[in-house]
C-alpha cells in the first residue's frame, strides 16, 4: 500500500477533471479523494497498490479530453486508510 499526493496545474477546472479522476480511480481500485484548489489547480490523494497508483498518475498526466495539463507534481503521503474514492469540494 502506497499513498501519493498529486497537484495538477493547467486547464484542469471546469473540464470534469475531478469526476474523470474519480472514475479512473474506481476502475483501478485506488482509494482517496480529489478537489479543486483556490489557485486553479487540482489536488488529489491516492492510495492503493503501487502499480495501480502509478497507473492512475500516468492517466492524470493527460486528463480528460478537454483538460490541458501543464504540470503534475507527485509527493509521498501518509496513508489515511480510506475505503473509497470521492470528489471533495
């Protein structure tokens, strides 16, 4: 089990990035959350087996069709023992 914090900048708000990330996470059995930040970025907390988390991070580099990811930063995080993936406000 690994946990990663992800910060995504670019055209990532108003393009269904959070909902799309939630769908991708559920398909990969990754738990955590995703939320919009006041600065226009999107932040996510991902937990799961390392391969699934890394696969989701790879998908987030591209994002949904209308998104334009300028930068994606990943850092290690502490696990929160989450049981699902949710979109936070």
